[in-house]
C-alpha cells in the first residue's frame, strides 16, 4: 500500500473556509479529490490561514475554521526545526526577482524535501516547483 501525502498552502484553506473566494468551489473539489491522502499543514501555514480568515470572516468564524482543521483526521500538523527554518529562509533569500513569502517558501521546501505535490492556488509556488497550477 502506498502512503500518499501532499502539502497544503493557505490559498486553498482560505478559499475552503471563505465562500466568497473565487476559488471556493475549486478548493472543495480539490480536497474531495485528495480525500484518501494525508495532507501536511505546517504551523506557518496554519497561522497565515487564520490571519487571512480573520480579515475576511471575523474571529468567531475563524475559530470555527480552526476547530475544523484541528479535528480533520486527514491533516498532519508539522513544525519546523531550527535547521529547517534556516533552509526555508535560504529558499526565501535566494528568490531572485520573485515575490514569495516565507510561508510560500515553506510550502516549496516541504514539497521538495518530501518529493510531494502542493495543494495551492498560488502560481508563484507552482512556478517555483515547475508544477502545473491546480
């Protein structure tokens, strides 16, 4: 049996919990299509997601989204070691002419490190990885 894993970006999570997002339906389909896979969610991406959701839907609904994420058995929560943070920052500081956030670089780092596909709507992440846009 093959253990399938992907790494998720805040762009998908925000779209999932913010119905007015233009990618909301696409986010729901993407999660459904990957229902049999474990999905890595780093602390960096979780915090970014909660911050953006707070702007869009307010803190009460963001808390509900957070509880849903915590109870989602498909998600594998990850934290980065100091060495991994240095590697993520190396990716960040090596991006000549690109406008990727540290959080974007963390998704790129995990995708490269684990040789897995990102779940993202961020063209910059996909471009950096040479992947097709989801």
